[in-house]
């Protein structure tokens, strides 16, 4: 049994599409993040685009996105697939893999993208978001965090507000199931390009580091930082 089946069977996935490729990540209460290593990114994108176009997601109004992980992927992962659920009711039924032809064809049969290996998956809940994602928001910088103190999430919200950059949306996601090496939260910032991200860093790094000094090892552990670029985003119309 292919390793990709294990990764996606955990996700259970979704239902039916009339999707538009907008590139910005859809807003959602719950996000399923699946990370993989692939030697054929083009085939992975083609397979997932066919799935999005199949109509398998529309009924539950679930969005999806495919990302290239530019740096900091789980266990060497270089690709990620996210599914965006508006609420708990949007998550799929347990029989979706056996009763949806699109799911079976995409995730349980041989495809041109069989050269990839699953590296893990997690479900996150969005607990804080500031700013709007637009079609130009393509690059996401983030950090996976292990909270060590009960008040850290609230302090984190204040820290992000203190260090916010005009025009750069950001958010906090809390691990519901999964996580990576004890991860409890993910922070993300959205940019138009990697160049914009680095220019913002150069301009604001001193302010960021100064504000960051309020946290100690007793407050949180930074497990890893990461960077990803959206290659395909399908949102329900």
C-alpha cells in the first residue's frame, strides 16, 4: 500500500467543486496540513488540480491549496497540501474514500505523481487572524511553536500586534490533532513575494528582536521556522 494513502486516509478529506484558482489561502476555522516530499512537483500539482476540478469539494464548501515548501519542511518535505474547513460540519464523513470516485482515483490509485512520500499531517484551528488575504498573497513565512506557559497565546497576540507590518496579514493556528515534535501553535505571515518578505525583515528586524526579548525559554520553544509559496489554490464559488 502506497505511503501516500496513509497520509491522506488520516485526512479523510472532503466533498464536490466549481472552483476558482485565486491563489490566496481561503479563510477557515480548521486547516488540515499534509506535508510530503516529491521528485515530481508538476505531476503533484496536476493530480491535485484535477481533484479540485472534479467537483469533489463543492458540497461542503471546502477549499484546498498546494504549496512548494521553500525552506523548513517537516523531515525534508518540499510540498504541502492544505484543506480549509469553514466549521466542524465541513469535515468529511468516514466513508468518503470508498464512496467518492474522485477521492479513490486521486488518493488510492496509481497516478503520475506516485513519486512522493508522506511526511506527516496535522489539523489546526485558526484562533487569531489580522489582515486580509488577497490573490497577490503567495508567500507564507511561519514558525512552529511549543507553548510552555498558559498565558503564552494571549501574549503572542500582543507581540504580533506590536511587530505588525502595514499590509502584511498574519495569524495564529492552534494544533487540534498531530503537531510536530511537540508543536502546539503555528504563526504565519503572508507576503506577495520572497523579496517582499526579506525587505520587510531588513526594515523591521531590530524592532522584532527587541519585542521578542520579552519571551524566555519558560514561555515557549521555537521548533522550526518555514517558508512556503502557493502554487495552486481552489476556493468554492
